[in-house]
């Protein structure tokens, strides 16, 4: 009877990582972590700036809407009087004028 010949098994050898490879990988991971934290700070700052600008845009939009309504309303006596009092210093007879010392 013939003997069965077994094929040789290849011994799998794992290459062991050298100390230098481990150090380089740790250094690479540390650098990537550092960059990620820096990018997160930049994103947070950009979001804060976006929120601030959105608030300014909304305030400007409200002011524009008010001005549009004033234009659509036209020149009324009340509006003319308000402008004359606030911007030109109109005082009617019998009104009391208190000087503002802050100007």
C-alpha cells in the first residue's frame, strides 16, 4: 500500500511590527487628532459667525420692511410731524423743550 503524501503546509509568518513602526503610527494618529480638533474649532467659529450674520440680516430685513411700509403709506401729516420733531427739532407753541446734555 502506498503512503499518502501530504502536501506541505506553508507556515504563515506574521511580520512583527518594529518599535519604529509603532512610534510612527502613534505619531501619525496624534497629528491627525490635532488637526481634527483644530478643524472643529474652525467649524465652531464659522457657525458662530453665521449666526451673528443671520441676526444682522434679519434686523436689516425688518428695517427694510418698515421702510417699505412707510413708503407705501405715503406722506401723512403724522409722519411729517414725527420727522420734523426728531430730525429737525420742531417745537410747537406750548411745548416744553428739555435740552439733552449728552450731545
